[in-house]
């Protein structure tokens, strides 16, 4: 890997970590978003739903990111057709990350009884949107900026992003 790719990887993962474990809990904890749940309910929801879901998206995203980087480092493609065929794998990783995280959110919400009262679903809908942001931050952005070698342009938008930052 080039030094610019390593720096891009470290910076994007750091940004994702700050957003996922700093900004989102602050927003969903009642300080940032005007949520109607009581403080006690928000704290309970954060402990039962928010943090486990954030851990799932972060850990699974980091693992899939590492698998992707390892695949790129170990690839020895000589034909463009072979490189382009890995685009399907990238999409599978991204979709699996989003779907597994959303299933974890729905499953935790169901098992902990948060679907029983529709008033308790307000933060649930916010977190659904944040999961999409999390997938973009922990998987798409690092792969678009830091994928090495011949696979560097496989992630969607990577050519444009690399032109912007010069990588």
C-alpha cells in the first residue's frame, strides 16, 4: 500500500469512529435531536438498542473492510475484466453490512419490546437512517480512498474521490 492509502485508511476509519461512537449517540441521546421520549426511556433505549447496533455496524464494517483490503493486496490481476468482476464482491460486502445491521436493529427492538408501544419507535427511525450513514463511513469511504493496487477504482465513486484528494 502507498503511504497516501494508509493515511486515507486511518483518517477515514477515525472519522467513522468519531461519528459512530461520538456524534450519533449524542444526537440520539436527546441532546442533538428533539426526541419526545423521556430521559429514562432514551437511556434505556441507548443501552438496549443503540450501542449494540453501533457495535454490530462498526465491528462487521471493520472486518469487511479488512477482508476487502486483504483481497486487494493479494490480487495479481493482469486483465481489466478480472478487476471489474470484483465489483460484485464489493457490493455483496456493502449490502451484507447494511442488511445485517438493520436486522440486528429490528431484532433487538423486537426482543426488548420496543415495538409494543408506537411512541417508543421515534429513535428507531432515526437510527435506520444513521445505519446508512454508518455503512458509507465505515465501509464505502475507506474502500473508495484506500483500496490498493489494481482494485483501487472498483468501489463506486473511488475515481472521483481519488482525484479530489490526489491519491
